[in-house]
C-alpha cells in the first residue's frame, strides 16, 4: 500500500483527502490511499515518518509551510529553496525527504488563465498581497516572474511590507489586483476577512482569495457588492495537487507555463 497525506493544523477545511481518493478511482490506481495527519507541532513529523513505512508523499498546509524546511533532507532549488516555503514532500525508498513548492505553479497558472478569460494580462496590474506566510512567498515569486509590481500588506510592519491601516484611497486606486493569502474566512471561521478599506473597491478591481472553502468568502462577498471581479482558490488547489502528484510519481517539476 502506497500512502500519501496532508500535515497541518487545523485540517477541517481540507479538500485533499477527497480529491486524491477520487483521483485513485478515476485513474484506476490501486493499493494507494490518502490520509489527514493533523499536527499542531512539527515535532510530531519525525515520528510520523519513522513509523509510517508506506508513506510516499505529503502535502503541507498552514501553519507549517516555512518551518517544515528544517525537518527535510533536501530542497528542490527550482521551487522550494527559491521561495522559502514547502507544500509538497517526496519521501524516497530509503526514507529521505525532499521539499517542493507547487503553490507557485498553481497560483501562477490559475492567475494567468483567469485574467486571460477576462481579456486581461498580468502586466496591466499592480497587486496587493495580503499576508506574509508560506503561501504569500509563493505568490510573490510568481508575481515577480510575471513582472507584476506588488506591495506586501501584513499585520506586522517590516522593511518590505506595510500595515493594513496604511492603505490609502490612492493606493487602492492604483493596486487593482488584491490577493488574499491569509486563512481569514476559511470554514468554519467564515465571518472573518482581511481588514482592507473595502469602501474603495470598485468595478475595476480583481479580488483573488486563496481560500476555497467556502467558495465565496467574506473577502469576496465584500468585493462582489462593489462589482469587482472575483476568483477563489479552488483552481489553484487543483493545479497544485496535480503538480504534487507529478512530483510524487516522477519528480517532474514542469515549472514553465
């Protein structure tokens, strides 16, 4: 039996188990299963790897995407090392581990496809990236590669970010692509959303939420009221999951789009 799974906390919002279970059936892959390994601390990871001898690969979600790097034997330099965050782990026959980042591919491809369908190109936009976690790192590298100017917005000010309270009307009028990389609004905490000045959202804005459960978060609902274009994180999740599978089976990155 080949076992795959997801580590993170909490995992009540995850679609991964059903997605990969359906994939095994659809592609007639036998003797494979996918499980959820909820863990508050990564100190539990070495024990999981040691006792679960059939484990072939893991996905990594909030809040462990950055800290998990310290627990791995190797990093893919084309993705995880460059981004500084891991969301996919390949486990080899000898038990060694290698970290990858498929969030990059999932976000970049889904953004390009979404804008293309609306007759737009990425370089026509400046972006606000909300949040400074592991997912944000993949988003920022993708935006860099797509030549999209962006500003990082976080609850804690740093040399490369501003606070939510510092967002002005002029900034909101200039940065028309707004990407939420935080978990705010994820089920069951659906009454939460990033604290941006929604009164300045217009029909010219594009709101992209990496959250996919619920399909329309409060962040997106607030944008809908103002007539903004909306995209949730489901397509990104599907794309990154397929890329993770490619890595587990063939270690095929296919980063080019």
